């Protein structure tokens, strides 16, 4: 910890991770050193967003500390080829920037805090993504082990016909390899069971109107329940935007021009926002072109980029993803259906 009142030199303290009592004690010692009223003096603090998440922020707020969580990638650093970096240097740097921040300078990006409920609601689809990746990993591993003995299954590994195929061919591999494949198959079966359970939970919540925004988004052609779930839980369900530029900045889809003198270079999108949603929006943009051919967004893309070759289409799809994000945001905010877009037919 590094503390100062802006006039005296910084006081530095070593605190074990998670030791809130020590943090409170250090704040008291800093108040005494700066000769501040323990009741009237307000404490401002900051820390970098990281794996500790939001528990420390909420604890500090509960202690009456005015805390902010900053995006570590937005903190300025010197541009030397090599620079010294220690906890002491980092603490002094954060303290100096915190003082500048409270003088009104724009020195970093402050991360928006979700409520505990909104934070917990993101667990389902994030676990689903990890399990899906793990399922693919197990499937590929089994296939790679079988190829060692020229066994190439014509059935889906781990599917309904897998057990019968493996029983017929298991004698063709050595015993230790056979045991490894069977353990891998057991882990694959467990992962598939958990994936199915999460899919059931999501499907039931959408069907019973417990997730109205997810259901609303899923009414649009080209957007499925899983994609709608991610969009709502990561961004649209709890973030509030004043305009489309704020939305694009949150998703990392904002442009990053570089101009110096007569030279001007467009560096592409910033990629500083939510990676999960940005990746999903690009996938949805391709689906939108295919499943919403009569929409204004598709017409705009076809006029600007469709005839320009593969590279121009890849550039254009990012621009379409940004416009699509704005259209979906307005659709959820005011019910304004994107121009020319069609909804899915109602279930009988």
C-alpha cells in the first residue's frame, strides 16, 4: 500500500493479500501521520482490476473509502525500451495518478462495477464456454491417441454409437493406452453431462420468462438463445450507455486513428473492451448477412464491402458488428426492431 495526502511524501506498507484488518490499520496510521481527522477526512483509493475481482472494492466502500477500480491496460507507462517495475514503483505511480484523477484529469479508464447479482449471473455462460472447450479437447485427444494405431472412428467420439465402436476395436490397442482412452472417455462423458445440464437451465429460464431480455433478443432471426444470453449477461443487462460511442468503446469496437503532422494511419479497432461479446458480435454479423438479407444493415454492407474482395469483407464485418451492437442495444432499450429485420415465427 502507498498513501499520502498530496503534500507529504508517500508512506508505504506491506500487507498480506486478503488481510483487511491490516488494510484498515494502515489507513489509520496514514491518517495519523498526515494529522487528519479520523472522522472528517475522506479517504480515496484505487487498485488495478485483476483476479481479486470486486470483493475488495465492496469492502472498501463498506468502510467509507471512496474506491475506484481501474483498467490496468489504460495506465500510462514510460516509453523506454526497458523500464524498472516493482510493487513500490507501481504503488507510487498509482498514487500520483489518483491525485491527478481527483484534480479532474483523464488519466485512465475506470471499470464499472456490476452488482453482486449481475456478477453472479455471468457464471453460467462462462462455465458453459469453458466446458465446451474442454469437451473439444477430450474429443481431439481421444482421436489423436487412436490414430497412433491407425484407428479412425467413423462415429462421433463420445456419441451414442461410440461405446459400441470402442468395444469392437479396444483390443487393437495396447492395455495402457486402452486404459488412458477409457479414462479420457469418462472425463468426456462427465463434461457432456454438465454441458447438457447448463443448456437445460438456460432453456428453462428463457421458456419461463425469467430472462425477458434474452427472450426478446432471441426473437430476432440470426440470434439464438445462447448468443442472446451472453449479450445480456455481459453487457446489455446491466451496463447503461449514453450513446453508441460509449457502447462501441465498451466492446472494443471503437476506431484508433494515429495522426502526427501530415501522417495519418488507421490502426483498426481498439480491442480494449469485452472480448467475449466482441467475438460473438462478429459471428452474429456473419449470421446476420445470411439470415437477414432484407435488412438495412445487410444492404449497407453489400453496398460498401461485398464487391471489394475477401479483405474488404473482413474489414466490413467489423463495421457491421459495431452497427449491429447499436441496433440490438436500441432494440432492447426501446423495442425498436432493426430496419428491415424479421422476427422468428411464433411457436405454435
